[in-house]
C-alpha cells in the first residue's frame, strides 16, 4: 500500500441563525455524508485565503475567516490517504445560499443549514463537529479516524 504525505485542508464552521452550514461530502451526495464546506490548500495562499476560496467555490458565499477551533485527521487504511482538516469559525460577509449555484469542481451538489437538533438525524464528519461549532471556542483536536466509504 502506498503512503501519501498528509493532505492539508481547511473547513468553515458557519453558524447563521444558530444553524450550521454543511455540504455533501462526496459527489452526488454519495453515502449521504455531510461536512463543513472547504477543501485542499494550495501552496502560496494563507489558510484563510484558501478557506475563503473554497467556501466561495462550494457555496457562493463570501466569508470572514475567524479563529481556528478544530484540528481533525482522517485516513483510509486501504489506500494510505491521510488528510488533516483545520476548522475555522467563519461569518457570512456576502451572498446567500442559492439553488442555482454550481460548484465549479462538481463535488458539492447540496448545501444546507442544520440546527443542532437536526444533526442527530444525518450522517456527518467529524464526530466532534457539533462541539466545535457550538462550543466555547477552545481549540479541539479530534484524533485520527478511518475514512467512511
């Protein structure tokens, strides 16, 4: 099995009217898994610049990037894939969720705000997402977990 260098990604925790914005984790909502918007970092851009770009691509929203609140790692033991996600609190600075919006990469096809109670009825990752989104702001570390397929 090949071992890859860990991929670094950034994710946005966007609360609006006490609801958390999530997007489908796989193209065409494969697996029915939800995650915070964001994606892989490009060299030469800061983490906040990468995050603002990814959120715009996936949601059409402009965000103000705040403090980091969660570091999460996941991997695929079968392939050696390993990703480190850095979650930041963000606020909406412009735009709105529009059903006509299309992710240029075609990964995100669904985006929706969920209340904390509604999260109990969906599949999402990482498991510590509610604590990070609605928590006291202290940074969390969610240790290495196997990727869901």
